[in-house]
C-alpha cells in the first residue's frame, strides 16, 4: 500500500505534523488533503 499510495515520509516540525502524517499513513490519504480538510473544518466551527 505504501508503495503505490499517497504517503510520503517526512521530517516532523511539531506534534501536529506527526499526527497528520500518521493519519495519512493509516488512511492512505495525501497529507496535503488532510491539512486542507482540517483547516476547512476549523474555519466552519
């Protein structure tokens, strides 16, 4: 899955990035997509 998925290894700046990256691995979703959706949801609430 990691060979053909969207996950890309990265160095972590902070806990938030590590959390986003682990979600990216677990759900096989590109981390930029997760970041975008998270920011969108934060703006709504």
